[in-house]
C-alpha cells in the first residue's frame, strides 16, 4: 500500500513537470529593450544566444525569446498596449504613465535592473553649469515623456524655471539618441540629458562635459515590466523569466569584464559599427545593477511627472510593483 502511494506521488509529480514543460512548447516570449548600456541584461542575453549559450533560453526550455528594440520608453509602452510585447526593460516614468493610463491594470513592475548612468552633458568650453544658466537654451532628451525627459524638466522646474511640454524658459527638444551627437557637435543643441552609452559618446567623441549625473543611489534607470495579460495567462513562465533575470543581474555583478565585452560586442552587431570597449568601460562605473524595487521608488517619479505637467491628478500607485 505504501509503495503504491509513493509510486502515485512520483508519477503525479512527473506528470506535473512534463505538463508544465509541454505547456511552454513552441511559446514565443516577446521582450522589449533599448540598445543602451543601461539595458545590459538584454544585450548580454542576446550576445550569449548568438553563441548558442542563451541565458534565458537555457532557463526557459522550449521557449523562444523574441527581442524587440525601441528608442525610448513611451514607444515600448505603446507596444505593450498594442499587445505586441509580453515583457520589457524600460525606464520608470513611461511605466508609471502606462500604469495610470490603464487604470492600474495594464502593466506591473516585477523587478529593478539598473540604477544610475543618466545625466546632463554640455560642450567642454560651455559656461552652462547650473539650471538657471539654461534660460533660452536647448536641451535634447531621448523622447517626450521618457525617464530622462521628465528628469530634465523636473531639474529645471525645481530651480524655478518655467518649462512647458513645448516651450517655456528652456526648450527641451525630444531627439533620438543617435541624432544627439551630430547636433551637439554642430551646436544646434546646447546640451543633452540622456543615458549611457550616449553620455560617454558625447564626452569622448563630442568633447562634452558632464555637469550633472543622476545619483545612482536614488535614480532608477531601468526596470523590468510585464504585460498584465501575460502575467494572468502565464504566471509560471513570468516567474521563470523573473528568476532568470535576477540570476543574470548577479552574474553581471560577478563578471564585470565579460559583461562589458559582451555589451560592446552586441552593440557593435546592432549598430553595425565597431563599438569601442573603452566606451563601455568608461560608462560602467556609473551603473549599479540592482533587482530591488518598491513602490516608494515610484513616488519620486510621480512627483517629477506632476511637476513636469505630464500627470495632473492624484493617483494611487500602491500596486504598481508586483514582484513574483
């Protein structure tokens, strides 16, 4: 009788394992990211996959990872609403806006990823140093309403400058990251508020000077967000991806040199130009890889978005974070 009982337990457990694996067979998981050093998790994972050593593929058997590249967060969030993404690496401001737009139902933040690595660069010979100096000037940001765009506007308004979405005392000009460098060099913009590797490119190639770095201890640059529909339909798969992401964060912290090499190699492939390892090494000390995330991290983002005029009403964001 006892043998029969343990035999039934064994076969039941085996059936559950096989059923779970079979349920993920031929599944495609669509994951968004930006080709930035601050999205190192996605770059490293793709680089490993190209060598047949896929980080996520190893941990999610029978699942195909389909990566989708975006210039900035608002575009990634639109893809979420269009149901063409299951998960994405993104900044906190677009995720917060998406959470509010969907009436607390569209997305859930499941993990932190990177802190720091964003800031404001001016030409080396520029006299611009403090917010008040930028009156009448042009500052480029990656996209209207993205994390750096809102951080820039908040920095200016906190200093008493009047900044609107399309004007005010300072012109904050949405500009794709790849277009910032030539505009910076020719003087068509006076400064740029962006993320790595564009900060380092503006410094090293554009002869720029970093005058303000968002503090890594407080500044959340990259988080991992899940589509709520995906979470409801595939909770096990979502948990597996979350666990793999957490393990990758630890691997990056333990293997900085290889992580840097893989980031440079993958950016070279994706941009179709040699991406200098020196650029990655220059940017790396500004980054903190950290999975921790709480709702308190988003209260600052909410205040900054309200000050910038992107969010006007009061909102309850208590449930924006849902760690598996």
